[in-house]
C-alpha cells in the first residue's frame, strides 16, 4: 500500500457502534472501567469547584469533553489526538495564570504557578491555592477527552492510565476521599483486566499490567494513609480535625502543622499544661486563621514566606510584649494579635493572614518573645468604618461553597434586621448565637453543611460550630470574616503571668473593618465553656494525671482568672476586647456547678469492634470489588478456572468426554515437559514425551476423532487415563 493510500486513522462506523453494543462483555466492562475512573476524578474536581465558590460547571464541561473524545476517535489519529490533549493543557495553564491577581502576563505568574504545582505534588490540597475553582476546571477537559478517546479506540490500558494518573494527582493533594479513590482503582483495574483479555500475554502486556498494578497500589496506599488516625488524635481542646478525617482536634493542629481543619463530633478535653505567658495585658493567644470554608471544615490558602517584620495594623494601637515558655513541643507561635516583632530560637515563616510558625517545632522549656500591636478601636470607630473592602479581602473572606444553602442568608437577614453598620450586624449575630444555642462537647457531627445544620437543626455545639456558623452568616451579608484558632487566656497565676492548658484551645471569629483591620468576636457562650474546663481540671487532679499543674498552680490556691469580653464594649475604656479579671479559686468548682458534676463524655475511638458504620461497610464493599478487579487484572480468575477445569470433568456425550480428557492430559503434560509443535501429530507427541498413560489416551483420542464417535467404554477409559496423567 502506498503512502497516499494509507488510512487516515478514521475509525470505521461499525467500531463506534460496536462500542455501545453488549455483544462483547470484556470490551464493555473495559470501557466502563475507563469511564468509572474518569467519573471519580470528575467528582473530586466538581467538589473543589463548588467549595471554592465556583459556578459548578464541571458536569457541562465534562460532557463536552466526552463528546469531543468520541468525535476525535471517529476522525483523528492518535498523534493528532495527543496534540489536541497538549494544546488543551497549555490553554488551561494560560487561563489559570491569567486569573491570578498579580497580572495576566505569563512570565510574572509562572514562578508561583510552578511553586504551587510542586506543592500539590507533595501533598498540598488544591483548595489551598488561589482561584482553586479555575485550577480545577482547567484540569477537566484534557484528561477527560484523551482518556475517553483512547477508550473508544479500544486502547483501554492507555485510557485507564490517563484517568488513573489524574485521580492519582488528586490523591496526592489529599482532595480525593477514600471511597472515591477505591472506586477509581476499581475502574482502572477493570479497564486493564478486561481490556487485555483478548490479547496475547506478551512482554508488552506484562509491563503494562505491572505499571497499572503499581498505579493501583500507590493510589490505594495513599487512601489507606488518608484514613489512618493521627497520632495526635484526642490531644484535647475545643476541637477540629484535619480535612482528611480522623479525630484530631484544634489543639492537635496547633501543635502540628495542619493547613486544613474538619469539624468533628463529640470531643474530650486535655488538662495538660502547654505554656506559660508573661504579659502586661491579657487576651486570646492567637495562632492561625483559615479563610476557605468547605461546608465541612476550613482550609488555609496562600503561600508562606520567611518572616519579615509586618506592618502595624491600621488605626490606633498599643504595644504589648509577651514572653512564652513552653511546657512541651509546639509547631505554632501563639501571640496577641497582631504580632509585629518576634524573637524566636528558630527561623520563622509568615503566613498571608499574619500568623507565624517556626520552621521547626519548639521544644519543652524553650522560650520566645513577641511584641504585638493591639488595636484600640472603639465601637464607635468600628461603626463608622466604611463598607468598601479591598478586592483581595472580598475574594478570600466572602467566599462560600457554591452549594451553600440559601436559607442561612434569609435567617441572617432576619437577625441582622436594620443594622446600620457591619459592626452592629456582627454584634447582633454574635449575641443571637450566644443566646440561642447551648454549649456542649457531646454532639453528633451533622451530615450536611455545618453552618446550615447548626443554625437550623442543632441545639448545641462547641466553639468550632459557633465560630463557623457566625462566619458563614456574616459572609452572606457581605461582611468579610475568618475562622481563627488559638488559646483563651488560661489560668492567672501572678500579676502578669498565665498558665495555658490544652483545654484552653479555642476557635473564634475575626471580622474585617476598613481602616482598623481584623477585630475579634466570640459567639461561644463563655460561662458553660469554662465550667467544662474547670470540671475537667478537677477530675484530672483527683485522678493524679500528669502535667496538669506547675509550681504556680494547684488545688487550693487562689488565682485571679480573666474572663474575656470578645467584642468591644461601649462602656469599656480600653477597647481591647477584654474585661477586668474575676477572682476565682483554682481547682474548685465554679459557682453554680455541683462538686459531682458529670464527666464530659469522651467519644469511643473509631473502628471499635462490633460497631460498623454505613461508610465503613460501603468502603469494605468497594475494597472487595477493587480486589476482585485486581485479581482479574492479574489473571487469577483464569488460573482458578484452569485449576478446576484440569481436575474436574463433568460427563457429557462420549465423544465430548474423550475430547476434553485428552485436552486436560495434554495441558498438564505440556506444563511438565514441552508444548506440542504445530507440525507434530498426537501420536508423535505422545511417543516423544514417553508417558505410558498418555500414550494409551492418545490412541483412544485418535480412534474417536477419526471415527467421529466414541463408546461409553472409550469415554470411561479416556477420563480415567486423563486423571492419572493430571495427578502424576
């Protein structure tokens, strides 16, 4: 055939039609496997877009990509399809770079883009990058189109590799959940296993299988790591956990280096001493904040950079110096807001939200000193603040998930009413939550959006529920707010000394006011929270738990304990969000709490014998299906069938019995000696291998084949001789 006569790669109409006909089960299952792998990563990308306040356009874009892949398979050869794939990747990259706030120029944004890509490959969630919804949308067309194109062209292994690699990226970033990951593995394994069933197991096929088995193992391994409980589970504090799941708390994220938090159900409190503070002023020891709300928890976006003394916040401020001495390891640097100068025995990274973290965890007995510029804005100042916010503030601190329930905005509008300023609106929301929801550590984590469920379906919760709900409510009214964690003041042990324990870990709200910066609000009822903490400390002392006291603390000692007022009080002269400390006896039950107050329930660890959740059952079913598909990929099903076929022969007609008996014996003999050559007769092969029972069977087989009939006696002899050959 001359070059001009070469086919142009156009797929015959019959092949396209055959793709959707169920006359070849292996082919249909292989195509379905590729489609399942595609749908799994599309589901993850769709959730990212929804959480990042996107338009939810993944389904439409995916449908166009699948249609495009089908059309390309009909008319375009693989090399040109690959060119289209690369062009889509380049176009998507340029679109994302153009969306970054700095500039649309490729050169100026390429550095951060490369840095983000490297971070994603090393475990950073896509939700942490700027414009995560646009980044996710750019990942939809190219792999979807190309993987489906390969599936339509019956290149199932290659299509599964493209889809599996895309899902693998989302597993590396931590955005793909366990169930989604296992479903993707099932799809990849099915595509490879059923897609190669008609091919000869050559070295190329073997290598392809090895690659796909390795890919599946890597994805499953990452998913297993994702569900292993953190070593810091149950450290204590008013808690949240990592976005991937588990039972870690707010304090665990302070001690570690997590960039995402997921709100938990019931939690317990830790009375262990964490650090001691020397400071002329008291307040909340702020550690870090989160800006992106996922509906289930919080994520920090933006990059870190080496610390350089930040600018003093706008508006009137006062300078406060604090010295922190650690009682154990910690990975954050709590301080009064806003730290502007710091002396730490380690290098420090600064976050875009102004929080600081050492590049290594500080250890027991290490100290650091912080100078903070505390806002002195009064309520009148904040009421007079303009309501026009910088673009960067609006982009990061007004966003809500695309599927956020609209009834939250309606309820918030009723609560806010005719508030004349953002400060008044925030104060009303804060007061409403504090008055209309109870404080409790024993709650069931809701299945839907946390803020919506807490506002409409729950009666009680702890700090993370209160703070999350207030932020979501304010954002529906166009008021920028963020989720902040750290520690409450702790136990006062001297004129300017405080001891902070694990149960002082806390979450609250910061609201942005132009001209004055971020201001603290706390909708969590302070009284019930302190009652829980004091009762937990009393129990710890009764049971002689370790590290709950220092030389300055202990039962029977009187210590003035500050009670913070979370927002500026018009009657207060300081305007710093704190009130006069109230003297209280350390270790004694607070007024109104009986000495026999019930113990705060501690949730049972997940995975307790005898309690299998629906999610665990679903994961087990998916894992079982994935295991079956993996066995199919490895050819175990064929080996099992051959083992049964070789040793068990149901009886049919005499001639069929003789044929199968000979086939069994020859198969077994070939495994022990050699394969019969194409030009070698049955009698010649039997003489060459020298097996006497097989030689007798060969004579019965030849006689039956030539006569095209066999007697019952011939069939009995053949089956008996085959059993001897197979069993020898």
